[in-house]
């Protein structure tokens, strides 16, 4: 029997050792999807027959090949977020306004997954165009949190988080343009690492480099191992570094350095947004564990932008740069995205270029602090617990309602730094997971993972499941 809560690394090892067949693995996860997805709405596209055919081909390869000849994740199912292309499958971008035709070609990020042996398991739900961190849309319905179905699982990688925490997949593709890997990781109790800008490339540079792909997973070992197969040099892409000479999986197994300078940020970057006591308690617990591990908490502050600078500059770039989704029926775009598209049209080229310039100046100022003042920064992942389904309707504007969810994450999309959300705390009153964000200097995923491993050992989370 396949344990649906096994890590992707464990599933891959069992397949390679012929302890379980890829067909058994696929059937187990497809069965979980059939049982649980009607309750939580993680999948917006399924191709079960195609998944089973791919699993049979993977099983044949296991029988014909030596274990060392198989790719690292041979036969392991992995769902894909509905913002990227899988050959033969539609990409709706979570919208009724887009074309449903099968895509003629997979995006490079999907090709990297399949080259590593992963079997695409279906496509997961997202908010329309990935614009807000929850999925309550006309096209894909309401995605619900397995910890409390009346709460959001976060987003915009909503289905990705649901699928992994509920055992419908061992690991899931996610994308992050303002927190969309880290926010669902926090809401559902998973690990979510947004890589450094340019480390994981795709067909185009998305949203001026603010957005990037990665995964949500249960374990740091899965996150490191999957990033290793995604971070090969891409000669056709901007900002693609040479393939790293040392794997992140190896770095994770290296003893974490001690005596690091740990900075702290717990005040909202946007005026008037309070930080929930549970989110502050999660940071306090994390800082105590880091001090016990030999690190130094330093009283240094980031050169932060004002609230107006962050919102106006980020949103001008976001609105324009994310407006390129091809539409077949613009009248069916949801109202908040229609308003953002209109806002984008009002930004002239001079203002847009000026805003991009401002984000670069802001980014350099902040990144330099990671040399001058501290080695890692600790923040809450979100300023709030996972909101209630439909809670945004009270204010009428889902973008503004989302600010408490993305206020600590979006800054590091602007700077391009690696940032990880770890499920280090549970709120006793609500029973909901609470994530803590760690941020490092660019290209220091190794340090981020090493310190995260220290926290994984001090404050273990992998046995916590919402459906037990």
C-alpha cells in the first residue's frame, strides 16, 4: 500500500527499489483525488487515463532499466498549476475569458519536471491570472482549506497547497509573484520556498522578474531535491546562472553554520494593517529556537519603503507586466482584474519605466542590508490567519483585502531574494497552521535550507495532518 503522505523523495526511492510500481502510486493518488477533491477543490483539470498510461510506461522503464539509469523522480506524480502550459492540456489561467484549446507545447518548467521523471497529475486551481492569494472565482469555484473548509487555503497556488497537505499528491508545482508559494504553504502547513530571481527559469521573464516557479512540499528534503532538478542552466533565458556545482540536497545535509546574525521584521509594511498575535507568537518561537542553536538576534532594521511607495510602485509594475494573458472574451474577466487591466492602460510608458527603475533602487538598498546588517531575516509569512471564505466581500475589493496575506511576502518578489515559509506553529484557538518566513541574500538557498533544517529538527512539523 502506498502511503499518500510519503515524501516525493521516499516515493521515488520505493519505485526505484521496485517496492512499489508507478501504476500503484498513480492509482493511490488518483483515488485520493476522487475521494477528497469534491470537498476541497484542488484540481481544475484531470486526465486520469493519460496519467495511468504514463504510469504504465514508467513501470515498463523500471523493469527494463537499472536503478541508476532512471531519472531522480521517475514515476512520481506531480500536479501543475493552471498558469503554465502542459502539452495537450488547456491552460485557463483560472479565467472564463481564456481559450480552452489544448496547448501545443509544454513550458520549459514543465519539461524540466518531466525530464526529472515526474508524471503530470493534472492541473491545480488558481485565482484568475494568479492575481489574489485565494481562489474564489467564477471559472474555478471555491478552493477550501483542509484544516477548516470555511477558510481559504491561500493562493494563488491554492490547489497546490491543498493537494499536498491532504495527500492527493506528494509534492506540487507552484508559482510565486507576490507570495503565491509561501502564502498557501503558511495556510496549509507546508514548506514553500520562492527561489532567487533567475534560479528557476521559464519561457519568459514573468512580471519583470517578480514571479518564479517552485514547489510546495511537506519536507525540506523534497524542496531541495526538486529545486536541484529545476536549477540547471538555461542558455535561452535571461538571468540564468550556470548550473550549480553543488546540489541543494547536499547542502541541506551539511551541518548548519552557527553564529549567524538574525534580523527580525514583525511590523506591517503597509500602514494600518495589524499583525495577528498568532503570527507574532510563531516568530517568537522561531527566534528562541534559533538562539538555542547558537545564532544571534540583532537589532537592525531594513531600509524599508514607505507604504505608499511599496503599493504604488509594485502595483504599477504588476498591473502592466501581468496584463499579457491572451483573452478570447475580455468581457468575462472578473471585475477586480478588469479594473487592474484598466489601471494598466492608464500607465504611460514613461511612468512604467520609472516604476521599474524605482523597484531596482529599492531592491539594491534592501539586499545590501543582508551583507551589512544580518545574514538572515525572520518575519511572519502573513499578517493574519487564513481568512474566512468570502471574507473579502465585506470590503468589495479582493486585491485590498489580500494585503494582510501578502504584506510580508511581496517585498521579496521585488528584491528577487530567496524566501521560505516554514510551518513552525499552530494556533491553539483555531487549530490552523501559521507559517514563518526566512529570507536570505540572493543565491543563498543553501543557507536558507541549512537553517531551516535546524528549525525542522527543533520544531518538527511533518506528522501534523488535517485529515487524521
